[in-house]
C-alpha cells in the first residue's frame, strides 16, 4: 500500500470515528432528555409520534441521499418492500426497546440507565453465536467484560452488598429488559436484511413502528392532551426524531463503511461519559464519586476496543 493510499485510508477512518462520536453524543442525549419528560407523557404515545417524525425525516434522506452499495440509487425500490412482515418484527423489537427505556427512566437515573445500555454489546455478542454463528474473539471479549464490570459498578452504585443482594432499581430492571430487545434487534437486522441500505431499513422500520404502536396504543394516543404538553416534551420529540434517530442512523451507516464492526460497537461505551456531560449541561450536577471507578472501567473498555487507531 502506497503512503498516499494509507493516508487516505487513515483519513477515512478518522471521519468514521468522528461520525461515531457524534452518534454516541446524540444517542446519549435521549437518556437525559427522556428522563425530563418521562412523567409528562406515556411511553407508547411518545414512541408512536417519535417514529412518525423519524420516518418522515428518514424518508427524505432516502429520497435525496445515494444508497451505499446500490450504484448510488436514491429512493425506495420495489424489492425494499418485499416481505413487509420483516419490518414489523424489527419495529416490535426496536419500539419495545424505546417504550421500556422511557418507562424505566421514570425512576432510573440517566447515568445508571446509560450504564445498563453498555451491557448491550456483550448481550449482542452472546446472541450472535446461536443466531448468526459468529463466535466472540478473545480480543473483543476481554474489553466487553471490562466494560460490563464498570456498568455493574455504576448500576449497583459501587456497593458490593447491593450487588450480592441484587438490589437493582425498578427503573434499571425495566430498562434492562429493553436492552435485551435491543440486543436481539441487532442480529435480527442482519438475518432479515435482503440488501436494503441502512437508511432504507431505518425508514421502513420506523414507519412500521408508528403503525404498530398507533394500533396498540390507540386509546392512549387519543386521550393524551397534546395541546397541554409542556414545551420540553416537543423539544425532546424533535431531538429524538432528528438527532437520536435520523442523524444517528446516518452516522452509523457512514462509520460502518469506514471502520471495523468492533470499533463501531465500541462507541456504546462512550455513552456514560456523554450522559455526565449532558447532565452537567442541563444543570443536574455531577454523579457521586462512588460511581466514577465504574465509569473509568467503561472508558478503559472503549480505549481497548479503539486501540490501533
């Protein structure tokens, strides 16, 4: 490989890392903002409207952005709509994750929820073996274990006694179930994909999710007093649709073309750090010092997974 080619490759990798930094920051904001509005609106109406807004934004992106690996074609193709049940299955998993997330955030601290989220790569790796036949390499398993140890420290607030007694808060327990759905969602994306681009899949999944959750929670959606909702709910909805969904999907698609999957996955471990910054920006103060060793372990896992770049 010539030096010029190597430099171009490194520049592309750095752009991929920048995209994933933006991705992790955008996703992390949903924890802090979600906690602010979790008691203002039910999780089902919130998820339904969030999916509607996200589907519209993503459809516009599909219409105007060339699809990777599809000869630069824009828009939806007839083949994208084949076997539409696939998108309903994915929407049930993806939407179920968000419903349980916002239900959990009614009582869970955003940082504790973010720590639970860092367990998702380990659960995904465990599920990828029976579902996709992908074995977990030791080089990836070790940092995943380090990150999981840090997550457990934060979740149990650094109290070994609470860990032994499994004293986990109800919000964290509810959100953990959501993360199980998210861990299943990741390999299911690959199992059910028939060549659709990431943006096409995201657009059709969110559109299916809107239909699914509208049908499921029709009464709750109708009885929600939308006009009386505080401004923070609408700000959060806009943020979730534009940044935590449309931007996040685009950033991940961009990064996945330039970075190995293990490095893309590594940015999950940046979530607690971003949440601490979000909490500071929103005036909620810093977490107790007792959780900081756990955060340090999570950051260590991130650095191990990113080494070499």
